[in-house]
C-alpha cells in the first residue's frame, strides 16, 4: 500500500524553525516528484514547495522563498522541508504528497498530486 507519513510538526515561536519529514512506504520515491502543501483553517490548500524526482528542480511559493528549503534523500525514501523564520500566519496543517506520474514535474498545485500523507500540525503563536 502506498503511504506517506509526515513528521516534525509542533509548536514553535515566531521566528523559529522546524524541519518536516515525509517518509514513504510501499513504494520508492526515486521516480516521483514530491510536494509540500499546507492548509490553514478556513483556507484552501496551497502548494508551498515541490521537488522533482532527482532533486534537480524545485519550486517555492513566493511567500516562503528564502526561508524554506526542500530536499530529498532517495536512499532514505524521505523528503524534507526546512522551515526558518516562521510566522504566525503560517500556522496550518502541512501535508506532503507524491505525483504518481513517474519522472514528471508538474505545477505545484494540489490537483497534480495523488498520494497524500495525513498531515502534521504546525502552530506558530501570535
């Protein structure tokens, strides 16, 4: 069974950092683009960062450029999102997802990604 599991969320003060992990089971990540998305209460899910299957291409939403870094370790079947200088308005559930089309790197929007994790809560108090 294809499964993604996120970890690393939690409570962090404004300006703090967290590193999220997305571990795959039931399939190897080598062939698939992976994205990180978030959904705040009352808002639509948005794509914040995506990475191609080999890590050669990345995308960042304007709101996170310069503060977030996506990376992957295919040997560990894991993708990471390093988040620095976190803001209160970034409180949300963070999800990782895989595009199940091998070797494709599509737009970093939820509709292009097919296999989703359960999400991890990130809370940045005001």
